[in-house]
C-alpha cells in the first residue's frame, strides 16, 4: 500500500513509498499536522545510494518502541 511519498519526485523518497509508515515530505503541512496532533516530528534524511539511509525508515516501520512513542507525524 502506497503512502504519501507515492507522488514524490525524489528517487530516495520514492524508494520508501511502500513503507508501512505514512511518511510525509518536508513541508509546512507535515509540521501543521504534528502541531495539531501534539506529536514530535521524526526526521529521516538520506539519499538513494546510501544503505544506512534506508535503515532508519525500515526500522521505524518494524521497531515497536520507536513506532509506539507517538513521535512520527
């Protein structure tokens, strides 16, 4: 199931369009959503050829401790 990144233009972001985490692109909408829900923003920065840059989104999807802290908007 595609998340919000399905319409991204970045090759890196498109590689995470099928992650179970509903990632948001950087922008005011993401911060407004987090502010409205009273949660922190989990920021993942990377590029498409970096192995470790893909580990954070993957771990965020499977790590219950991270996922259940209510920190990703």
